[in-house]
C-alpha cells in the first residue's frame, strides 16, 4: 500500500486505527476522518495522537475533524485529502454507533445516531469518495459490517443496531454491483468480539478475556485491500479469510490465549 491514500472514518482509535497503522507500515497516506479532536473523558486517543502513531509507523497522516453525520465535514475532508495527497485510493467505512438494546429500551436519539452514523454516514462518505476512487488504479471501499443473515436471532435483542449495520452491508451489495469493474466494494466482520474501548463500555469488567485484538481485523483488511479490484461484493469474516491465506495460529490474536 506504499503511496496509496486511505480515507478511514473513525480512525482515531480501535479498529479504524489498527487498519491505519497496518497500512502505515507500507508507507501509505492515511486520512484520519474522526470526530475526536479534544481528548475524550473516557475514550483513549484523538485524531492528532493517532496521526503521531501513523507517522511513527512509517505512514503520512492527515487528521481531519469529521462527524459523518455532517455531510459538509465529509466533503471538506475529502477535498483536503485530494489536495494533500493527490487522490483517494481506498475508503474504509469504520465509524459506527452501537446500542445493543431492545426496541422498548432504545431511545429515539440512539436510533437516529445509529441510522445517521452507520447507514447514512457510510452512504454519504462513499458518495463523496467515489469520483476520486474511480480515478485510482486499484480502488477499494471496505465497510466494517456483517454478512446479511436473516435469522431472527441477529435482530431480536438489538433490532435498531442490526438494521443500521445491515444498512451498511446493503451499501456493499448495491455499490459493488453499480461500480463493478471500476471500484471494489466489500464488507469485513469479525468472527469473535474484538477488544476496543466500545467493548469495554458494553461488556464491563473482564470482557476482554472473550475478545481478540484489533490486529486480526487489520490483517484481514490489509489482505482485502491488496487484492485486485475484481475482488468485489464479498462479505468476509476475518478468521475465514485469514485461514484461506494460510494463517494457522489464531492464539496470537487472543487477548487471553487459549
């Protein structure tokens, strides 16, 4: 990915930052499109601390304050990216809002947040990047969203969240077909829970023992983004892909091996 420009939403921490750091090792340019500019009281990292880590890993970083709910902020960051690096080769739609709550427990503002960040944010960021992606030699859009499994068990405990994440997956379905031959569009999802600040908030103390490190998604994402643009319309599970690529030891990704 040397010399490639990646536009990554939600790259100030967690999975987005892990994907950024993996690409940075190749000497990629990373646009950190995230909303944390000032240190957050409970969450680690800002776009500026992420930028320092990316540069230290060997990449070039452009921190941009982007709340994907605000179209103007998306467009302005895309323009800044193109001006700075000359184009955009890869978009990673990673920014997400999560509330694993039942229908009666999910307040309207939480429903709005998940729909606006997950579905609308992904859609609008893709729309803003596509004119530039089409000019790239090997363009990719990667959404961090699940395969669309219509088993009710995936809906019953958190209907609003599942709808919002499946909305991101429907973007993959539609855009992969719409831009076939021009831009690869795929989805990536973890087989297990991944240890991030969000997981700590959701799961409480000790949850990390059931989780894998963000590295597994970074390695799987790297694998997808280095494939030709003919590799498109796929719903990929991290472990399945890495096994196909010859990875045998998954204990390295475990927070608590075994």
